[in-house]
C-alpha cells in the first residue's frame, strides 16, 4: 500500500524555525531567493532518510548536523535539535483528508557524557510511528533514544 504525504511539519532545520502545511496532490513553491524553498525540499529528503535508516550518511552530505540546525537565535532552554514529521493518508479511504499515519523524528547531538570522538555525530533522540483512528491515536513504534517501545495507546 502506498500512502501519499498529506502533511509536513519541520522545526529548527536551517532557515525553517517552524513550518506546518497540508500537502495536496500537486504543490508548487514560489518565492524569492533565500526564503526556504530548497530547505523545505531538503527537509522532506531527510524525513525519507530517517525512515530508510540513512540519516547519518545523508546529514553528512548536507555538511553535518551543525550546518543543518536552525540558523536563528535559540532560547537557552531549547536544545540543539530538529524535528521532522509527515502525515500519511490514502485519500480514497479517508475522504476527509485526515492523517491515517504519522511519522516523526527528532535529531540532535549526543549527550555530553558520550565519547568525545562522536560529539558531532547526529543522534536520533526520538522516533514515532502513530496510527490515527477516528477516536484515538495508537502509537505503533516509539523510540526514545536507543530504547524501542512497540504498541500502546496514546490519548
């Protein structure tokens, strides 16, 4: 089964502090140079890389994690990380266009206690696949750092 992307959310990636938008069958991005069109496209590629388990390699091609993080000012309490997510839905089965599944990944640097040799290597801090039903959300896969959790209900 192929599920098209119906929603994209990106936070703290290059020039994109936070963006969320619904995706249709055909989207065209128009704007002046330097407003983030290419960064949005690259964020979509990184979501695919995370799902395909090639994120570290593809981030290194982008210049490393440091060069892909939000370029603007950060609050002290905010960690240096990016969040990427997509909502997937089969329009023929869900005419309302609601998301049927969601995939979200949060990427940042390893904790300070990690080996000094790997401080610049990207680390998946959280990863989640959720089934969105009519009345509830079912978390199918939940990874918090290196720990994987399968199944469970979320409200």
